């Protein structure tokens, strides 16, 4: 076996290969072997070839996981959703949500917005695309951005331009920033906790 699989155990690959008819080297169907290995959860692509006199060479490339998709699937670097256990994933992955068939579009948009925000010291952790193709973003500081359905990048840039001033003036924690306007935005705040109210009254 060749390649460098991180999540697919070699035993699982061998077990999959043994499901094929290995009784005859000459009659072995390499396409069938390839499909059996391809069906393993983490496997993205497989190359299988015979090597005389009695060897099968298998080259395995796994999915490069980049995000969670709709809570129950994973997303690879090409924006393709696949089903596999996430138990072995070490890094925290962003959460993406959207209708079936929108995986690639959502991932491309996430990368674009994440780059825009990171340059300005902000981190995007989640993105949701509704059935009506309305976009929402969540930042690691708990703020939700409501972008609507059009001019998404322009609205993210508007948030970036205005946020430092909004943050300085806010005496409460920002909950949502609604950018579904041709110009301007609307800011809503999280409810002030009772303890905070008491502390302010004592000050």
C-alpha cells in the first residue's frame, strides 16, 4: 500500500481488498478492488494496479477535511461532502450549513469571508446558507452577521469598516449586526444580565 492515510487503518484497506476474488492474479478485476477501497469513509481517490508475479499495488489519497457540514457530514478541500467519523479530527473545524447541493458554494464563500475578516483581526467560525440563499456568519466573539442574499462581500467589507467604531461605542455585548441594507446597518445587543445591572447600580 502507498500513500499516507491518516484516518484509514491499513487493516480496513486490506479487509476491503479481500472482498474481491483474489484467486486468480490474471483475472483479478482491479476496478472492482478500486471501488471496494474507494467505498471506505475517508478515502477520496484510489489507484490500483497489478505487479507481476503476485502483487497488487494500492495508492490511497484521503479527503482533506476542512469543515463540518450540516452537523452530520464533513467537507473536503474541494467542497465535497462526505460521511465519516470525526472522532479522530484533532483541530476545531468551522461549522457550515446549507441546502443539499450548495456545499461548494458555501465553502468558497467561507474562504473568501474568512480571509477578509482575518486580515482585520476577526475570526469566522460558522456560516449558514438558508433555503432561500440568505447568508449568515458567526464570529468567534459571538457576533452574528446577517448578510441577506446579495452583495455578500460588500456587506462583509461594510461591517469591517464600521465595526471598530461600533465596538468602541457599545456599552453592552453585541449580538447581531444586520447588513441587509443598501447602506448602513442595524445593531442588536444581548440582554444585560441581572448581575451586570446590579453592579452598575452600585457604581
